C-alpha cells in the first residue's frame, strides 16, 4: 500500500522570524555581542545568523578570533580561585537563579531558538525547561560532591580522598540542542568549581549569547561563564593547546570528536565526548502494536529527526512487519511540515543544508537498492533545507541508511526473525549511544538490556533522558557521561591524602 506524502501547512514565510524577533521584550538577546571577562564585545567583524526555513539573515554576531579566545582563557584562569573557593551552597544559589531567569524568559528564548535552529516552537519551549533542569540538578549535586575516608592499611594513619575542581573547562556545543547542551555542560562544570568558556555552533549562537546575558544577571562573576562565536577551527585551537584549559567537553560528530581528542592529548586534558548515534529500535511481535508505533514516532521525529538519540534502524519482527509499516505510514502522513514558528508544525527545516542533502542521498541509495518509499516523497517546494517525513520499507543492511546516522526525518524499517539475529545486527555498528527495545517479555527485556552494546537502553519507552541520568555512549559514540552524579565528576579530580603519625 502506498500513502501520500505529508504536506506543508504553507510555504515558509520570509520575514516571519524577523517579525517574531522584533517583538521580543529582551532586545539585548539579539545584540550579537560576545561575552569575554565580563565585557560585551561587539567586534569589528560580524557573522550572520540565518533562518534555516527561509535562508533569510535574521541577526549578526561578533566574530571572535584566536586572540579573543586567549583573552577568555586568561580571564577564566584568573576567576578560577575565587569561584572554586565559594561555598558550594553559594555556587548552587547562583545556578538556581540562572535557571529561574531562563524559566521566566522561556517564551523569548524559545522564539530565539526556533528562529535560528528551526525546530517547532513547542519543542523549543520544552528545551528551555529541560536545559534549566540541568542547572537546578547540578546546583544540588555540587553540594553532594562527597569524598571518602578509607580504612587505613598503615598504623597510625588516616586516608582521605577529596574531590576538587579540575580548572578551566571548555564546552564546544552543537546546533541541534543549542540551549540544553550548554547548561548540561556548564552546570556541571560550574557546580564543581570550574569556570567555563563556551564555543557554540556557528549556526545557533543567539541562544548561547542569551544564556550569557541571563548568567550575568544571575550573579555569575566575570570570567566564570564566557561565550565566543566564530570559526570553529580557529577558536578550538587555543582551547586544545593551552595547558590552563584542564577539561574539554564536546557534543557533535564522531569525526570532529576524534580530532579534538587527538588535539587534547597534547596537554592531557580531561575529555568528555558525546558523539554520533545510530540507534536501533527493536520491536518484537509480542508487543502492543499501537504502543510500538507511538514510540517509534517519538523516537524518530522529535527535533525533526535531528537528534543523536533518534531511531535510525527500526528492526521489526516478521510476524508484525507489514502491520507495523502500514500503521507507521498512517501516522507519518499526519505530520505537518512547515516553519517552526507556525503553531501546527511538527517537522521544521533541517538546520543545515548538508543534513538535508544527506537524507536525500540515503533515500536515493535505498531506492536504488530495492527499498520501497512507503510514505513521503522529496519535494523542494519548501526550500533546500526541508525534508518531508519519509518511511523506507524493505531496507537491507547494505544500504547507506543502515550503516550511517541519518539525522533527519527518514525512518528505515528492516525485518528480522530471531532475537539472536537482531542482537547481532544491532551490535554490528561502531556507534553505541542509545538503543530501544519493545517487548512484553520481561526475560527478553533483561537479556537484551544486558547484551546490547549501547550506553543507554529504553525498554518500551522512547523517553528516558533528563538531569538524573548518566547520558553517554559506548564505542565511538563517546567518552564519559553528562547529567547525573557522574556528570560533575568529568570536571573534578580525585586527590588522595595520607595523614601519618597521628597516633602517639
């Protein structure tokens, strides 16, 4: 059965983003100045920010260079001792105030995010709350960064392990979650006692700079939270080479993560990496079909598919394969494509044209190798950054979409027979971020969750992230964890102290 493609609400409106930005109460959110050492720098050179739905220039931001980054590192180093020596309770109070300011400005921040990133406004609002949650979580976690007392193996000695801040931290953040990825990193680092230098993605700098405005208003001292926008390579080099930068956190592609890891090795930094995903979504024939379809839609099409957790390979057991494809197709046809600022939009533009082109290339490759386009078709009437939600059935393991991350609204469905078969196929990837399993068998769920080679596993749910959980992957999907009590440890060092001769 072949279904019609999802249709747009209307053509993207040129000027829609500008109209919304001009209505913001906080006009300083679009001023485009960098924050270095407590000073707002306009700069002689400017980069443009565009609405990905229309290609229209909506703002300009200061373009920082290597010299600016060196100044920021110096300022962070100067601020370190004062910030480290604040009581954790005081650092936590500042982080909580920052979170409260985010929530007080949720609508303006959401509009800003949608205008530069493209995601539907409802999802942008959710991200602001999600991002504020990390500041609230780590505000408390900094007060619980406990050490240890070790039973001594030496007579008359007392043994301690202390948790102490590592030093200046750098955060290089992505464009798909331009608010939450900053607060998840900066919240942990600052709660630990580390100043942070943030280099946001060049596509989405306005959200980062708005967060910096609110951080300043919350009482974050100069040099403790700084934001610089510019050429990623130029700004990253000082962060990698300067030994005063003791911790580096990056979210982005595995290819860039490898380069940063190599560069950070020169000064042996603490490195945490959240890299690419290629998530399997496994559905067994004992599960309720409607529940599986609902989960697949949520796991695939949130953020228009531009999510490292997005379901990339949907493995469906043969007994329910045809029925699942038919119901998923029907659900996809109900998705509305359009500008993220339009109230009924489910799928916005891809933030980068290269992401849209990759989606089209994967669809073309799959069709050439025998896959069926069950729902959706490519239609450029919306502009080059739009990809209509598409379902590919009869996908095989030799197709591009089976071997590489999609990062867009294209769902690939593959049939399987046995549990052993699907486990082997799911584990064959060098990516290992997230996996999903739908089954009503508790024994099977336990077996799969134990043997599947992924850092995070959702059983009968597509929603499992949040501040309390250790977010991160196995294999080439990254190093370290973000969120949870483990997240703050990425910015702290263990110090062992032995007190001898304490007994006369």
